[in-house]
């Protein structure tokens, strides 16, 4: 039976995470940080956030395979170590951000805290009492666009058993009927739920849900809520009006117009072709979002939103949003040499590989391709004692074209 000590298990975890293309906390902490300047930039933001809780977020641009996801992984672990709660989500067929209520349900359910491996806040909330609420912002009148989420959070602290789980599901973006919420309020508070000036609408009042959860994070003793968004370029698949809504929502989450009143800091990562092909395309025959979206915002939502959308594109194209630069050859060689050592430790063999020759034989490729090629060469050498230079196919950025059927919840409104 093969013995695996802690060091070897850690090495196996690093190699398999890289093989799967999914950076983990262990892999990012074990391997050299090739984007240290970006990590330090965001660390400065988080340190300022600790003092002010009102810091504009950042959009990180980069080509496919150049390490955007790896940067977000580093930021996730950094934020957790600094005492923040973190939600990290990648846009996909199931997740978009043009419907802020639907997006909330995704990021809320993925909330991680520094002191737990379980998603969410339920364990910490269960240690709180309703009598603790006056020391928080949650019950402050007028704090949210609609008072319902704050009332349900307070009801949660009075409730118990399955009813408490039901209310917690609502707080995390689940669907619970208004009639059921009113019934539970009366059961545990002994009085009817207050009448509101208007009904709660999930999409329109999603900012209240975000604000409630951000305040709840601080109520539970954490420093604030960090939201990380990957694959942002997929907003280009949305139709024109849905893209406008996504830009409005992102502008608010990133706090680029100074309208964020809650302890939320957001970092998003996007492929450069979103900016180059969709925002200000060079094709003279095609209108680009930087031109059409402000006027569409004026038509749909008014002057204030037109100005915010203009600000969104200005900031997205500014120095506030760094571009991932190519790494130096020396830094890349150091990474691959470290990977050789880890592979040998993981599979208990005397791993050797001329990474400088491999690098030169492969030619110019994204970092991800070099890592996969190194792993493949090491695997073959370990199993068959043969030295090979794997063939590498170029990573191709996906075409950014409108596709109303791409997102499961995408319904274009005209």
C-alpha cells in the first residue's frame, strides 16, 4: 500500500487542480504569484475598504489563458484571510447579471466566510439574537429600497426549526410566497406584517437584498462582502436591452458612480475582446456599446442613468481597470521549475524536465498552455521514461455575438 503523507497529498492536490484548470487555495499559495502587482493593487483597495467601506471596484482585462481566474482565486483567499466574506461566481448559461435578483440568488448561495468551509451565514446568524440588531445597520429606517428583506432577517432571529430554514432560504435568494412570509411573521412576532407602500419586486428591489446581506455579513462579525465575477465577457451574448441592464447592475456593484451605500467591494474579470469587439469596435459599419448604451439608458431610464452608463464605460477604459500584461520568461521558468518539483513529490519520482527547452520549443502561448504542456511532458516521462514536447493548440477566444437563448433566464425586452 502506497503511503501518502501530508506533504505528498498537498502536492497531488496542486497537480490535479492545475490539470483540471481549477485554481485552489493550496495551488495558489504553493506556486509563485505571477500577478503579484495585481494582488497588491487589490490588497490596497481592501485595506482602504476596511477603513471606509466605500471603495470603487475594479475590472481586470486579459486575454484567454493569461491568468484572470488565477488572479481572482488569489483575491478570494486574500480577502478571506483579511476577514471578509467572499462570493465568487462565473457567468455561464445559468448565470448572468442583467437580472439583479436572479444574480443575487447565485452570489448569496456561494457566500464563503473565513472561519467555515460551509457556504452561507446560517451558523453565524444562529449565534445572534434579535436583541443584537440595534447595534447593526439592518433596522435603520430607509436604509434599503424596500424594508421586506430586513424584516425577514429579523423574523429569522425569532423563528426556529423548519420555519427558520425556510426564512433563511428566502434570505439567500430562494422563492417564498408573500403569503407564507406574512404568516410566519405573525406566528413569531405576534402581529401582522406592516403594510408597504408598494409590493416587493425581486428584480427592482434586488439592491435591498444585496444591502441586507452585506449588512448581515458585518452583523456576524466579518469586515464586509467581496464579490468576484469571472467570465464577464459573456454579457456580450445578451440582447441590447439586457446588456444595458447588465451594465447598470455592474456599475452599481462596482460602485463606479458612488451610489453603493453598503459594505460591498466587487472585482470582475473579462476577456479583452469584450472591450475591443463590443464596447468600441473598430468596425466603422457597426455601432458599439460605448455609443449606443448611454442613449438607450436615457430613453429607458432617464438622464441620471445615461450619465451613469457613460461613467461606466469611461471607468472601464481607464487606469482603474488594469490589463494583465505578459509575464517575463524568467518568472515563467520559475513557475514551471516549481511545478517539476511538485510533480516529483506528488508521484514519488525523480522528476526532471528541461523547462527552458520546452518553453522555446512550444513558442508563444498563454500561461495555461505552458502549464498543461509541462504536466503532460512530466506524466509521459514518469510513466514511460520518454522525453516529449507536447503539441499545443492555441486558445481561441469565443465569439462575442448576441444570443438571446444562451442564458437560461434571458428574455429580451423591447
